[in-house]
């Protein structure tokens, strides 16, 4: 039987390149999106749930897109 990666997930966090800040539990400052994802997985027990793109309109009505990562534990 295949493992369901969503079993037991109680907390979900979203990370984008623009949203990277200092990690609150340990004060680590990731260098980029990949570093942030790896940090939360290896140091705080998160699982990578999804990586993809997110598109929408900015304040001026121009189309913008970004990379988004969803992590959970």
C-alpha cells in the first residue's frame, strides 16, 4: 500500500522566494527558497507537500507568477 503523505498533517506553511524570513523556532535565515525548504524539512520535521507556480495580478493589474512551496507536519 502506498503511503499517503498527507496523513497526520496538522500544520501547513507556504513559502515563496519573496516570503523568506528568519526561522522563528531557531532564528536561522535561509539564503533562498531551496535553502528554506531544506531547512524546514531537515531541522523541523516538515514534509514537502507541493511545489508549483502561483499566478495572479499585482496592484497595477499586471499578471505576475511566482514559485510556491507548501510544507506540512
